[in-house]
C-alpha cells in the first residue's frame, strides 16, 4: 500500500467491531436476537485536524484518540448488544467514562512502567552498570506484557472478543487488497496485522528499552518521573515506526522487523467464525460508506440482508 493511501484500522468490542475511518468511525454489533446493529458517527476534529498530519505529534494524538474512542466504542457496543435484554439505550455518563479512562491509564502505567522499574531494583546490588539494569528492566517489562496478554486471553469472554479482533484484521486485509468484502475473500487472510495495537504495545516496550537505557538510576524520583513523562515521546516514536512498517509491509527487512509483533498477536486474536466475519464486514462497509457520505448512520441488518450486503461493499482505497 502506498504512503498516500489512508489506513483503516479498528478494534474488537463487545460482540462486534469498531472501524476508525478517515472522518468517521463505525460500529457493528451482533445483538442477542442475531441481528447486526450498525452505526457511524463523525470523528472529533481534535483527532482529524492538522495535528494529525505532523510527524511525532500525530502519535500522541493517536494515543489519546485510541484511549477515548476505544472506551466509547466498548461502552456503546455493550449497550447495543444487550438492548434486547435490557430494553434501554442508556450509556455510561461522560464523567464515569472519564474516570474509567483515568483509572485504566494509571493502571497501565503502574503495571507496564512502574512495576518493572521496582522489580529491576533488586539487581542493582549485583550489577553496577546502569545500562545493564535498565536493559533488565526492559526485559521485565516485556515479560509482564506477554504474561498479561496471555493471562487475559484465557478468559472465556475475552476469547470471543479476540475472535472479533481477528475478524477485524482479516477485513482490513481484504480492503487493503482491493477485494470485495465477502466472507470467502476475508477467509483468505491471516488474523494478524502489522498495524495492530498489540504490535504497537510491543513496539512501545522495545522503544522504551532504548529510551530508558540512558536514564541514570541514582535518583529514584527521577527514574519514576521519567517513566511517566517520557510515555508520550515513546508513543510518538512507536507510532511512526508502526506507520512506516505498515506502509512498507512488503519490504523483506520490514517484514522481519514486524514479525515479533505478528507473532505476539497469536495471543490477542482468534480465528473467527463466519458470523463474526460478517460483523467485521458490516463495520468496514459502514465506515467506508460514512466516509463517502459524511452523514451519521444507524440501522439494523437482518441475516438475509447481511448475506446480500456483504458482496456489495467494495474495498476502495481512500486517500487522506
């Protein structure tokens, strides 16, 4: 895929898939009665403005959007999926969403940045080199990431979400290959994708090892602050790496670099069934249609409509 082509992406949600388009995002969720409920809404100009095109700055914007839009999509998908049972459409209040996002962010910093730091302090008595101790901290961070992803992947409900994650990747692959979004075409592609959030997390870990390697370890407060303050810098660098790799995924060297991220996705994706692929197809098709019309959409799709609509959505490549 050429550099000037738009990169669609997304995430798995509760019984569905969210796709982030050029100017809109879409949701497709399978309800309890089997129907697929789809919607699309314009993205905030904060996440689609000029800052989005500035190298390094856009990585920080993308991180903020991923957290905010991801939580919003999860909340909305849960409401849509359970609407038949609850009979309502009330969603989580904004203040509660903000509080949940804050707690999740603090938890992530504590688990993946602060915990490895203190765990590596035990090696300082045996190893005098700050560089080596920082590298050990990075290895601990990598182990924590793999262990965490592997542990949550054993949960029954998470396994189903990971199957939708795989379906989302397969649908993106199909679109990028320029093929019609049909189940048979989607089935041809792997569940791993080089621009996946899992690959991004692994890249963050690797980049953090390099960045923190040269931070002195004689001041504990400085060490803790550096692990927090430098997160936006690490995220910005990691995003540029992921973006470059995604744009040059056919290059042999790039494929070698992205292989660990693809391998790690074996823990965060599962092979989806046809019904899950159908949902991913609807999410992708809705995002493409919304980008073309720039009008919010919300509709329900029955099983019969799903079969006929699936073959009608072409995987057009969209320029930014």
